[in-house]
C-alpha cells in the first residue's frame, strides 16, 4: 500500500494512489465493523488526544470511537474550559501538548491554517478535523467511500455539490478529492454563496437547481453555515428552500439511481426535504455516518504506521 503522509491536514497534498490506499483500508474496516471484528492491537500503546475548539457531534464521536476500536488510549480535551480561554496562545497549547508525548492529535479549529500551525510544533501525527473554511479531509474521504460503495467506482461520475459552497470546508475538500479522481463536478448555489475565484476550480457553475442537477449521479447537499455568515446571504430560509432546497421535484432532474448525500447536521425543510433525507432508496446519509468511523480508523492506522517507522523501534512507547 502507498501512503507516505506524516499528517492528514488536507486533501490537496494527497496523491490519488494515497486516496485509494486509504479508501481500500477503510472499506475493509467498514466490513469488519459490521461483523463486530475488533482491531485493538493496531493502536495499542498509542495515545490519541482530541482537541475540538468548535462544537462537534459526528466528527468527534467518530474519531473517539475509531481510536477506541483500534485500541488507542483516547483523551478528549474540553477546549471550551481550557487555558486557551484564559489567553494561552495556540503555539503554547501545542508545546504543552507536545510535552505530554501524544502519538495522534485530532484537531478542529475555527481558523483556517490553525491545524497546520499546530502540526509544525508537535512530534506526532496530526489529523485535521476541520479548520475554518479551509478543509475537512476526513469528511471528503468518507463521502468518497460512500460514493464508491454505492456506485461501484469513484471516477467519471457526474457529481453536484449544492448550497453554501462559499463557507464550506466540506465542499472545498470534496472538490479537490473528486477532481483528483477524474469526476465531473457541478457547483449549484446562489451567487451570494458561491466562492470567489470559482472559475479556477475546474468545475461547472449553476445558479439553477434544475439545470445543475440534470442527469447527475450524485447530489451532495450542504448545510447553511450560519455561524460563518456576517451578512444577509439569503433572503429567507423559506425562499432558500424554494429555490435551492432538495425536494422530489428537483431530484427528478437527476438520474433515476442518483444518490443523495448531506454531511450533517441537516436543516430539514431548509436544505433538504425530510422525505428525501429519509428515503432509503436514494439517501445514503446514514451510510456517510457509518463510513466516517471506518475512514478515521484507516487514517489513524496509516499515520501510526508512518509514525512508528519514523521513530524507530527504540522510540515507540508501549
């Protein structure tokens, strides 16, 4: 298998073969998880610290569960009550953590680039669990695995990403990953929610949902990132759903076997109709959650292998 990365900070540095290696391993973990097969020797003796400077349910829980299933010693740091709130800088926090000799550091931070800065200051593997509007690599990887399992492949598909693209790190990571795997990507959003420089992304851009969804294989809806909005980006939630919320009428323009995705948490009746979200024949939203654990297991497994190889046998803590 080929996976040379020391950290998982984003999709951009990954080669397509590294993406495939990680997805192949995650696929096997997904099957093992369904059968209840434990792998507690994979990260045995290693310490995993989860640092979430932003609230999270799915991502933090799946990283915690992934580490526990692989046998790591898992610690969740309550960043809302940490020394950061008392004025400690991010670098000082990194140096303090480094002194504790962790092996895997999982970080979510509201500022783009913060996770990369931490990675430069610690002697362990760092995984980006979302940094500002920059990237969310494990979300893109779990989305890719979900697509591959549903469609039987991850190349030459027509994939529509719809909604608040401007504020979405999920969209950014998915655009890069799906582009690397030779897919046709369509972005659908009102002009106020389309990022600047979108013409350089190598994608097709649509303002109209019906046109953008025509004959696509995958419909990926995005959450409105209200916490990152500092102005009036939409006239109202009701109007937004009328024009850009996914319902049966809009979905009818996609291929009959098109799958529906959403990274969660969903705003039902705003980004997606509840009936569509719960349609077991079209929606793979619950599968995305399931694949999240498998992908994070695979990512930590591969990074731990590289960490052990870099340290050498005399440095591996047991």
